[in-house]
C-alpha cells in the first residue's frame, strides 16, 4: 500500500473525531459553558454549515494549485481552528471556531479522492479511495470514544488538543508521503456548474440532505438520551459510542456490498426504510438498556451503509462534473448533519423527552424515501 494513503487515512481520522466527538461531549460541554443541551447542539450544526459552504467553493479553485499543497493548506486550517477551539473563552467564540473548522472538511475529501486515485495501483483506485474514508470509521470506533472519555473524565478542551495533535501528524504524513503532482486540469467553473442544471442532481441533493438527516437527529443527542432517558451512568457513554463506531465499520462494508448487488438508488431507498424503522424502535424502546445497546449498533451500521451507494449514485449522475459532485455530496451529508442537529433539538427545547428527536428523524428518512422513489420513477420513464 502506498504510504500516501496512510496520510489520507489520518486526515479522515482527524476529521471524523472533529465532527463526531461533539455528540458524546454535549452534556459536559453544555454544563461547562452554562448552556442548554439544544444550544450546545448548535455546535454540531454550525460545523456542518462550515462544511456545506467550504466543500464546493474550495474544490472549485483547487485545480489552480498542486494537490499536495492544497491538502497541506486544508489540514493546517482545521488543525489551527481545532486548536483554537480548545481555548475558546465562551460559547459564541466556540461557535465561530467550529464553523471555521468545518470549512476544509469536504474539500479535503474531494481533493484527497483525486490524490488517492492518482497514487493507486491500476485497477485498485476505488480501494484506495475507500482507505481514506476508512479514517472516518476508525474515528467512530476508537477516536470518538477516546475523545468522549477525555471530555468526561478530564475536560472537553483536551479533546480538541488531541485533534490538533493528530492534525500535526497528518501534515507531516502528507509532506513526507504524498508525491508532488501537477495541478488537476479542471474544466471551467461554468462547465462544472452544468451539474446544477440537471433535475436529477437536485433530487439527489435533497435526498441526501433530508434522508441521511434522520441519523443525525439520533447521534447528535445520543449522550443525553443514554444518560437521562436510558439511565446509563455517564462513564459508560464512551463505550457505547464505541459500539456505534463498530456498527459503522460493519455498515461501511455492508453498503459497498449492497452497491455491487443492487443499483445504488434501490440500495439507498432500502436503507432509508431500514433507518426509519430503527428510529421508531429507538423512540419506543430507549428506556430499556438491552434494546438501547442493540439499536445503537444497528443504527450505527445503517448510518455508514449509506456512504458507498450515495457516493456512487452521485458520481454516476454527474458526468463531466465528478469532482464537484463529490464535494457537493460531502456538503449534503453535513447539511443533513446541521438539519438533524437543529430539528432534533427543537422538541427537546419545547420540553419533550430525549427520545423525541427520533420522531423528527423518522420524518426526515421518510422524506428521503419519497425523493428516492420519485427519482427511480423518473429514470424508469426516461429509459422506457
């Protein structure tokens, strides 16, 4: 395996911890800053907003510079801003640093996918790209529980220091292992934006932004759900987060397999149906610890099973604009993150239980199903 892929994996690991550690840290962070759980949840949403804004805009200008330099610049950005988060004096400054930390997220994966494709052995390009994204699953399996443990037993600020340290290691890895490459010869921005003139593109964008948001209504408030509703001791939260992470690793493999067996769109619709059922089950069984543990694994697995079929669906629907589409896909996932965190927090803010976000999540997943069926019906009509 090319050592450059290890550097890309480390980048995925850093971004995964950055994005998902906040879910496990919500109670500690809210108490330390004197904010409510829903208000602390906006720290999840604002990061996602940063990704939505940064992903397509940074990728569109990436063709002007060599990929190695772009990756170094992007990793420096999220390392600096995560380190700044560790020293944020109040909630509002932390909101700003979280937003800035999100800007390079999607662009890193967009440019990283191009780099992985170039350094891969012939015929193993997809496998090389998957190694980079494996950093996200490793983050949820090990990095996020570690970050949550540090936040619970010491201070949440130390988790951001940990992220910055891994970021520094990633920078060294990119400098040492990523080869120098010529700048990617992109088409003009005008030609790239043809992607946004296609109806199918917009259907997929809304499908991702709503359908996958169901998962984020659950994961965003999993810590208070576990402690205040399922009545787990807070010291067990990191281990339960690790169980969700293990499910994500399994789900990542499952999604790839489903994409090979069925069409990506049919796989996505099926998985959205499964997620809707899982969220309903969580809503009605979260008071039972055994059910909660089981559904934590299942829902974690379903969450990452979306990744492969959705990515393939987007790429196959964006001929001539694959790089832009790849970054837009990342932006849409994080738009779903922002919507899930925000909408999931509303019923809690209005005094409903910590199992209420799952009902919002179910409606979001069902919306994704409806959009998927519309897209499937449209394509059948075109092909007949």
